[in-house]
C-alpha cells in the first residue's frame, strides 16, 4: 500500500490538496464507488462533494479520470453519516463517541488540541462529521467535566459554531 493511488478509491475521503486555495474553494469528496463507464470504459468515481469547511451544500457527483489530476489528498475512510441525532438532544452538542475506542488517525491520549487546529470530528453527531477549526470550549458545563478537555468546532468558511462541547475522543487531528 506504499504506492500512490492512480485514481479515487471506494470508501475513502479526499480533500483538494492545494493549501493555498481558500477553504470555500477547497473541496472534500467522499468516494462511495468506482466503476467503468458503460459506453466509454473510462473510470468514474461516484460520491458526494462539499466544502472543506464542514457543513454546507453537498452534491452527488461523478468524477472522471481527468479530474483526479487536479491534486487530491487522501483524508481517511468515509465517515458514517447514516444515523440521525438522538431524539431530544441538542443539535450541536456532542453526546459522546459511538465509535470504537481506537479510531484510525486519532491523536493518542488526552493532550489538549491548540486553538485553531484543523480537526476531523467523528463523534455521536454523525450528520456533523467533517473537518473543522477547533478551540477550547469555555462553557460552564465543560469546566466541570472530569473526562478531559472539550472543544467548540467552527466551520472554516463561516466561523460559525457547528458542534459544541465536543469530547476529546470525538476529534482527531486532520491532515
């Protein structure tokens, strides 16, 4: 697996690799399937694309082989976005991790994440999974919790708070 892929791979998330583009122009692509076109035989990658900043307008897309050449960075497995939030829960408050304790790519331990760090959220609010800018949560509730630091996760494009009180185990450092 040490070789660089020549096209998108099913089940992987990709980010436009140009770090000099502003976040609103950088795209995230969740590749759901790859198949040859029925008439032409060239490969197509099917999935969903949206802004790097996290929540926003996502569209279903089919990328051709020529679109691979714009430069993509593999950002890990496609997050599970199938579940809805728990009934009666706040839409933007993390209720804890529903995934196994060892999530690939997580930052080991409970060391605090510096303000402004790009993180991937993979906690209980599955509809909010994505990339965000983090900062320590300073609300009174988080000041009293014994399970380590918690975070506000901000949309990179709008700076709006997308997730509040995110547990340390629900975020990992992004690329």
